C-alpha cells in the first residue's frame, strides 16, 4: 500500500458518498451501529467535522447524502441539509423522500427546484422499500425531468430483508434506462451482478463506500479488477463517518487498486463530476 503517513492526497479529489445528519440523529445512528457490533472510527465527529476529514486530506468536494428513516421526517431533514450545506463550495447535496409519505413526489420536486439539490438518496435497506416499488415512479420521473441523479443502497448488507437485492435494481434500470443511478458499496454482496447490469445500462454507476474492507471481504486485487472493467463509472466514496478504519487508509487502498494515473483521475474526480452532471474544467 502507498505510504499512509502522507498527510495530503497527491491529487485534488471528491468524495462521492458522505453521510451528514443533524447531531442528535447522527448520535442515534452511531448508537445503532454500536449495538450491531460496529467499531466506528469517527463516532465523535458531527456535521462540519465530518467533511473536514475530506478537505484536510485534499478533497475539493463531496456528495452529502441523507435519508429518512421513517415517514414524516423527510421535509425537516431536507430543510436542515439545505440550511447546513447551501452555498458551501464543492458540496453536492442529496435529499430524501420516504415511500410512505403521500407528498413524496412534490417533496422531490421541491428539493430539486427550490433547494437546488443535486439529487436524491434512497436507502432500500433502511427504508424497507424495493427500488421498483410503483410508489417511486413519480419520484424517478421527477428526477429524470430535471436531469438529476439518484444514489441508491440496493445491496443486501448489512442486514438482509425482502426489500433489497439485485432483481429490484435490475427492474428499476429496465423501466428507467436513462436514469443516472449510483449504486452504493459496489452493490455489496452482489458486486458481479451489479457490474453485469452496467454492461447493459450506460447511466449506471457504482461507488467504493466502505469498499474494500475486512467486514465485506473484498480484496484489493478484486477491486483492481473491477476498476479495470469500468474505470469510467466507479466513483470514489468513503462512507464517512461510518468507517471502521481511518479515512486515509481507505483512500490509499482505493488509490493503489486504481493503479494508473488515468484511472485514478477518473475514479477520484472525473466520474463523480460526470454523474453529477457538472462539466469538467478544460
């Protein structure tokens, strides 16, 4: 591995997968992971301090993702995110709606139009919702109409239930083949199946949040193989603050797996900008 003692990344980069919530909710999330046996390295970090881990290492931007854990909380969470992050250089904000909220389509339109969010985050595992649920159809249509994007947690980890799995993601892409979709964590335990979908859908991306790591058992050699397969559609993401190792350790592991200058520039910068719909500087 490249020397992790280096205190600054060798290139400017963006992080495509951060989770920043209001402090009381963030504390509850840390407590949930602790009860489940996770040793979170950054459980003392809140709000701006989380993003500071990225900028201190040379990051120039990040996607901040929130998600509503239950009905009735999406609007207040979106308002908080806008007040916290609006106008901050480099931040791309991803709001939330809940499938059980009757105003989910109008809430999606509001955060994209009025708040100017880059897109939405759907956490199928936590929200217990299938990605192909008809309740999401007007939300996806709203995102498409505005040329925005969606980040989804589609995989079956860390807890399996009947709402997650590759079949629901595949059906979503069949119905909305031009929707820009970022699959978190490379698809978790269905990584090969997710990459097979990428063969068919050019607007489907994946991110490296918490990957590779000991909990999920993906080797750096396997990650390197995946990056060679799709160097133009893998986005670097850390999953901060939900990491069981130092942020820089995770960053260098992905850097080493990327191997070449062109792949590193794509994974750590270009791919996220393309997914977000931001023109690359000349």
